[in-house]
């Protein structure tokens, strides 16, 4: 089968391209720019385009399918040529569904925690040598790619993103999967450029729950009020399995999880991660992993890439980087670090980087998100605000939104980096939260400060 990727360099897209290449498909692709690590990974498999740009001549009638990424625009020259020729055009999630129509589809949804939960499930299954297909949003230890597709595996685990499918398909990705087993971890307003109101955003999860196949299963976080309301209100004839944060305690910087066999030390920490663990346990049990085997495997789970990822440590201090950027994630991450390191000074740094976080109206959602930190820093780039064509936000607006008088605010990346370099990281826990890189912060250099 010959498949061409329009916008092959995306995180999900390049992993799907590699997965299909490994499955024996003939893969080509285009993109106007490709960054690391996508660039070197595509190159390793001989899939890196010879030139960057869009080339309509690549689009011919002997292609079996086009896969269109979100990075491409609706008037993309290759897309227009494909439409003109009447070729079959798939969005990324549409194609994944086509690949999994005859499998048991397990879809992990939620505004937060879905990557971690998916990663926990895959870690447990990998530990017990249970082969499954999958698509996850982070690179995992022991896994070569973020996407794996076969003909023979019975299950496929899919991270269910609520963002749009493609430039010509405005449906949220997770509406397309039709899960046999689904999980919803939490609902907190996000992607306001697409979902302008909270009710509109919640509606997308209602559609997702209603898309579970008849007789399927919904695993849901009953401690999230919106999720609980949604689960209880659905008329879909499905089985429901609520979960909540399990019992645990923290001692000397170590989290001890209460299990039927007694306390067990685990590598991850924080109430949100313990909640994620409880959800992952239910899913694994639906997939044939009993409780004892789950605990045995999860003890060695260190976390997904960029999700509270330890980047440096010495005898008295530690540093993490975290993908957290939405208000609920920022609050959960900051609280988790403070709970784990109660005797240390917690310095929480947040980059406002996404469309939502740089929106003056949405900023109010961050009220109290950094309260658990002893020292709180916010970095944002006025240039990024202009690029996103948003109204300018001021330092005073940000200080008011976070409701913290001592909030430190930087708009210049060099000044922010100088602030960090001058810090005496003694008896400290530093957490760097962003979906960007603070205007060019070298995380390898951060390691040298510890």
C-alpha cells in the first residue's frame, strides 16, 4: 500500500509514518519544516523528504491514501491536488480507526493525565510481555516508536486527544475511534480557540462517551465533578467503573502506595499521578492483567517523557521539567512537587505558551494555580502573543490572574535564564512547566547547576 503524508514532521504524524513503514507500507511525505527529534528519526528510516516544501507533483493517482496532518493549511497545494484527483484522504485518527476496526479499541481521554495513563498501561503490558498495538503522545522507555500497528494483535491502546482531526475535518480526534473500552480522567477547559465556552468543551466529552460501542465499558474518575455528571447522565448502554485516588503516604521524599499486600514504594508521585494509576489499573484489569500483576509492574514505572521528568539531582536538590501548561495541570504538578518535598523550597516556573494561556480572558482560569510553590515565576513572550494575533497581555494582568503579589514575571528569555543561573539551588525542588522551551532554555545546561 502506498501512503503519502502531508505534514509528515509532526510528533504523531512521523511516528505513524514509521509504524506503517515497519508494517511494510511504501511511505512518502512532505513538510515545510521538520524539527528534532522528528527529523533524525525520519532520516534513520529513510523517510525524510529530500527538500522541505509542498510539491503537488508528488500527488499521483497511484497513491492508495493521503494522511493529512493538522500542521497543513486547508489550501495546501498537495491537498488541493489530492482533492482534484479524487484520492482517499484520511485524518490521522481516521486512519488509526481504519487500522483498528477489527481490534478491541481502548481509548484514554481527559483534559489531563491521558498520556501518563496510556504510558502506565503500556508499561504494565510490556512488563508482562503482552503484545498490543498502540498510539501514545510521549516517547516511552523500552518502546522504539510512539505508534505500533500490526495485523495480529487483538488490542489497540489509543490516547484520545480532544483537539481537531485535520484542517478539513473539524471533529475532535477522539470522536472517531468508537472505543470498546474508554477512560475519562478529568475535564478542565482547554483549547479555547476551538471550544469558545466551557459547555461547548464539555459537550465534546459527552459525544465521546456516547461513542462507546453498545455493551462497552467506561472507566471514569468519580472525583472529577464534571466527569461524574457526564458518566451518570449518559443513556449509552455501557458498563461503568468509577475510580478515585488510592490511599498513599509520603515519607522522606518517597511515595508509598497502599496495596492489599501492604505499602509499596513507587517512582511517580502526586495525587494526580496516583489517580492516573488507579485508572490505569482498571483498564489493565479489563485487558486481563490481575491486580497483583499490575502492582508488580507499576512499581518500576518512572513516568512518561516530559511528564514530571527528573532532569537533575544532587544530595539536597532536584529539578523536573513538565509538559503542564493548562491551569489544572499546573496546579496539580505544583501541589505534587510540594507534597513530595515538604522540607524543601519549591520554585515553580511556568511558561505561558499556548493560545489559551496567552488569552487575556482565559488567564483568569490560572487563579491560585501556583499557590503551592514557595517561589513562583511566569515567563511569556510578547512576540508569541503577536504571532498568535492575540490582544497584548500585561504583567499586571498576569499578576492579577494568578492572585499572587510576589509573582515574578519575565518577558525576556535572557533575563529569565540569568535569574535561574544566579539561583542557589540548595535544599530546593525546581519544576519547569511548559509546552515550549522558555525562548531557548538549554535543559542540559540546567543539569550542570545541580
